[in-house]
C-alpha cells in the first residue's frame, strides 16, 4: 500500500475518533482494514502514528507508550505537511543552485 494512501486512510479514521478517546495502533488498524484494498500491517500503522505524533504535525498526541489521543484536525495536518514539503523543496532548489 502506498504511504500517501495509508496516511489518508488513517487521517479519515482519526477524523471519526472522539477527541477524548484514547487509542492504539491495533484500534486504528481494525478501523482502516475495511477501507483499503491492501491491508496494512501493524508496523505500517505504528509508523503513521509516529509521524502524526511529531510536534510539527500534531495529528495525534502520545499519551503513553503506544497509546494516543487525537490532535489537530486532518485539514491542519495536511496544511502542515504541504508547508513542510514546500520548505524542503525550497532548500533543495537553493542547494542545487549553489552546487551548479
């Protein structure tokens, strides 16, 4: 399964989670499996949750080891990812211009 499709599927699932509810990767995996053609592994879900837990994204908040609660909305996560992607592209362009 492509990483972008998995991220989108996880964000869709998280949009339905009560903000006060805590969950782990198994809970997310159970909810994602029926919505995708190729079932992700538990490790795949763990990686997406770790990414979303990064402070720069804030999509989930780690409560304790492997347990999370919802963070900011999917729309905010997507906007933050776009800004990060644009910043990386600017750095890449500047780096290439300096080298050549």
